[in-house]
C-alpha cells in the first residue's frame, strides 16, 4: 500500500482504530469475567460501554469522510488482545492474576492513547476541527481508563491495591 498524503494516513489509521475498538468490544467482557476484584470487573464493564461509543464515533468520522472501515484488522490490537487472553487464563493466586490482567489492559490503553493522540493531531492538521475535538474526548477517556487501572493496581480506590496483595 502506498501512502502519498496525510489524508490517506489519517483514513487508514481511522480504519485501524475502528478494528481495534471492534476487537476490544469482544475482549472486554472476557477480561471482566476473568477478573476477581469487583472494582476491576466494574472498570472493564464501564470501559466496554465507552468502547462501544468509541466504535460508533470512529464509524461516524469515517462516514463523514465517505469512507468504509472495510475488513482491516488491527494487528497491534490483535497481539495485545491475545496477551490479555493469556493473562485471563492464568491459574493461581487471584490477586496475582488480576495484576497480570491489569498490566495487559494498560498495554491496550497505552496503544489507544498513542493512536488517538496521533489521529487528533492529523485531524487538526487536515482542518477537521470537529473530528479533532471528538478524538480528544476519546483520548481523555482512554487516559482516564488507564488511570483507573493504575488506581486499582496501587490501591487508590481500595484499602490496598492488587499489586500489594499479589506480593503477599
């Protein structure tokens, strides 16, 4: 595939993140089911609702550009989801397993943060101010999801964090 303009990169990456969000809609319920900590289960369920919104929002941006997401598969997310699946299948101490699940989920969030940050910058450069604002809102939600996972891991939302309990 040749890329000859920022517009082409922007559209291709929108299609890529659409695939990523679609994969997450399928993966997040599995992560929630595998988590033992009630707050972690709840965080995954909350983020699932956001992810469904992100999927629809990216579809809307593509529609405004007269673009179809097609059958593109986000290879990066595919690998990250597989890591999450492996963490979800771990046996042993529930706290240690939750710590592994949190780390896998944070890798996903960081991937999304990088993607939405780049897309927002491209949208601004291309003059798509409304899309840039929408992408900033999604980016903010991804940052918040990452912070929630950190809070759960460190115990900012509980008496002690998953990480502390996993070392016991």
